């Protein structure tokens, strides 16, 4: 990761400059693994996205994750199989789940792959990359939540800039908020009832998802009580029960609610717990909802990736654990147009899931790189 090519490719994405020497991807040194008796050089890659057999320009987006091309030797063997079950074997998929650890950074990802004999490539059927860099995330708004505990920022501070769901009405707002007290009412966590007039004056309200009222209703309730912003949080199990939300709308139970005039974001359960703990700390906490249309902000990598880069530069080893499974389909899929999905990679409720009723999985093996190799080829991922 200390090779300058990694930085140059990221710079291409951030500045929209022409790629150096036309490079669209870089990969780590591989670690040789054996899957079903086939040697496979597993590696990590920073790459543009694949469109058929071609890689798109890095300026259009990048991902950091497992290198699908390194799995081609396995698919080449599988596609060349013969016998009564050959047709089914050729349609098998590979599911890889991985965990990356480097210093204080831990990431989880996965990819579902299929082999294509014509292009001699392994294609992403579904994926959850370790990091994903998009040029226009969140409908063209760079989003973040900045939090400082204690008076005069005397306590812990953190920034949330990943897995944030935007709100439809944010697109009509000029900006986010300034730093403001973070408020959470445990007796009205869903904002199902009106807050007391002025109870949230000048504050950013923390409100839980669900409870029989929609996103706009929650933001409007906070607004009516004087709030300058609203953060909706999920609790454990909420996403599994209610599904993933890409953007929060104004319609709920057949009713179209007015557009709130305060910015609103939604965070996942882990971030929600962190925000509640900050709001309940002895000296309270202040927060800021950041929304920017600046292209430099839109193309900035997540803070966690910047920390990962800093850790690597300091010499921290990169540890990777990978679980590989072959997914056998009960019948060859007639079309890839709609894109099959594996339930462990997709939010609940997604269409085209491949379920346990028509598949079986076989664990091929686990690869665990526990530390860097000192010298020579086949160094650490």
C-alpha cells in the first residue's frame, strides 16, 4: 500500500485528473491460497468499477476490496468441468466474506462472483466493498455529523460520514446546521407525540426510527418544538425489521406530509447508540449536521479510509480474514439481467434473493493472514 500508484489512483478520483499512464486499478501483493485444490492468488484492489469486461475511469468511482480477477483460475476450472452435473457446476457462484483490520480500523465486506467464459472474467453479482468511493453520493450532497462531548468541546469528539441516509427535503435546503446542543427525549423517543413548545429550541433532536410515524412527521415534530436539525437513529433490529432506506421521503401511510425546513439525516444502530451516549454524558454534547455540494467534499474519502492510510504509512500491518463459499444453484439461472442476490449481502426485503430453498453452500476454506511476511514474493495482503 506504500506504492505511489495507490495514492495516484485515489488522486485521480479526487481531482478528476487523467489517470497516470491510464492506470485504472492497483492491487496488493497476492497471498497464494488453495480452493477445492486450485491455487488462487487472493489480493486486495483499489479499482474503477467494471462494466462488462472493461474497467471504467477512476474519476467515475472507485472501490477498495477483494480482487475478483484473482478468482479467475477457480472459475476457469469450474467452467471447464464435464459430466452429468456440468451445466449446474458452471453456474455455481462464489461468495467471499472478509474482515480487514489495520490498527484501530476494522472493516467488513463481501462479494458474490460468477465466472464468464466469453470475457474470461469473474463478475460481481453482488457486493459490499470494504470502501466505496462515489463521485455524487447522497444525491449530490456530502453528508456528515460532527459531535463534541462536554462544554467547549472538552470531551471526546467524533465524525459520522458513512451509512447516512439523506432526506428528500434536504435537497431544497441551502446548508446544514451550526454546532448545537444534542437532545434526546427517552419519554418520546419516536416523536409520536408532540414535544412541548420550545423544548428543543436551538437544538438538534435525536429521534428513533419507527413507532408508527414517518420520517417527515418526526422532523416536523422536532421543528415545531424549535429544533434546528433532526437526526433519526435506528436501534438494534430496526433495519432487519423495516428494511434499508436509501432516502427518507415525506409520504407515510398514504399521506404526503409537508417538507420540513430543518436538515435531517438517519444513522444506523451503532451510530445511534454512540449519539445517545454522547447526549446523555454528564456535560452533554454538541453536534453539527454538515451538508455540502462542494465537489472536493463530495469526492473526499471516508474518514475511516484516511485513518487506514495513516496507519499503513506508520507501518501498521494489514490483517485480512477471508471465508470462501461455493453456492450451488438447484437450476441454472435463465437470466442475469435482473441480477440474483444473496440474502446475506442485501438488506431485508430485497428482490431476487437466492434463498436456502433452492441453494446449498459448501465451505471451501478460510484464509487468515495474521501478519506481514518479511521479504520476497507473496508478501502480505
